[in-house]
C-alpha cells in the first residue's frame, strides 16, 4: 500500500471528499507541520501533500523513499522543483480550481464597498429604522455598477471570469497585461497609468512576480479617481500597503478591498487596521479561493494526480 502524508490539511479545512485520497493508499493527516516535524512525519512516505509547508533540498535528501510531492495550490514556490527533478521526485500542482470562487468573491467585496450593506443592516438592527418616519432611508447613498469602467490588472483565467461577470452588470471592461503578452481582442487593453486614471474600479488578478511586486504605489494611486475603488485578489506585495493606507487617509480614493496581504496573517499594528476611517477598507483573510466547491475540486484534482502517478 502506498503511504501518503498531508502535512498541512488545516489549510483546506474539512472537505468530505478527502476519502478520494484515502482510497489510493494509507493517508496520515496533520493540520499543521513545523519545519522541524517534516522529516519525522514524512519518513517512509512515497507521497507528500502540502500547501505551504516548504520541501527543501535538505529535506528531500533525508527522504529517500519520496517519489511525488502534490501541492494543493497553483503556485509551487515552496518546492525546489529543479532539485526535485534531479532526485527523480515528481511535483504536481493544481490549476483552475478556484476561478469561479475568486471571481465571485471579487464581486462580494465590490458590492460590499459600493452597496454598503453593513451600514444598512446596522441601521435596521440598531432600532433606528423602527423609529423612522420614512419607509426608506437614504443616509448613505450608493451607486450602480452599470456603466462604470472596471480596469482588470491581469486578464488571465480569473481576470476573464471577472470580466464576464462585469459584462453582465453592464460595466465597461478594460485591462492591463502585466506580462505585455496578452492581447485579448474582446476588451480594450490599456497601459497601467491610463487604466488607473480612467477606471472607476481597479481589480488585481495577477501573480506576484518581478514585474508586479510593488506595482501599485502611492504615486500610482494618486492617478486614480477620488471616488474609485481598488481591489486586490491577486497576491500580497503587488500593492504597497503602507502607501495604500496613506492614500486612504488622504482620501485619494474612495475605498479598497483586499483578500491578500504581503504578510499573512496580518500584523496587529498594520497601518490598514488603523485608518482614520475604517469604513474605507474591507479586508478578508485570504478566503477568495475557499468556497466549498473550490476546495472539493482541489482535493479531487490532487487525487487524480496521485492516481495518474500510481498508474505509471
């Protein structure tokens, strides 16, 4: 029987179809694994499943029976892939499992910032509505998305799905290619500065790379409209977060929504948690990819990768 270990299953939570992997061998599951626990837990295992636990060359050298590393994510920067290849260890990731989940969460954040449901919910629950002389309350006006220009930074698989939803809202879609290689003919391509100047909403769906790290700085935010909204669903580090906090405090833009941060979890003294107006920022804890359906698809694809490996 093949021996498998999942080193950080806590990162995907409780997923019912984990049984698909259990059917392929003996599976040991750990919610978290520190670096000093990897060798002990992976010893004698042919297959390691990991999300964020780093598998270094030193670790591979101490696991002679290791044949396959399955990464429960698209990015594989926690694995030394070149060294794994030299050792004859296969590395498999999963792509495309969270496209719909991230696109949906993008609009959850956008609608939260534009529609202001938290304000209206609190207005009713506080008792204010029950004491009102009016059937309606127009105390915190909101606007429609129809006719607004949405600038998408990174028109990959997720960016295109966001564009599709934006089309349904009647928005005008433009995009910036972070690689310079995307020439999608369905939407107008802009250079970054022009996209920032002309967009009502800017939403980021790009990976972190040499060309995107620190892409959005204070000077770039200054180009945006004062009533614009900035969203990051890509990777922390694309936006300079100290610059964003400064820009929000100076009312350079209306609001920002983030699901990713340069350091996760967020530090308690992070400047974005200490804004003059906390309502200008909406932060979720890196959950855009975590719909039940996305996590179940992730596990199914991991099981498929293991099954293909075992049939070789």
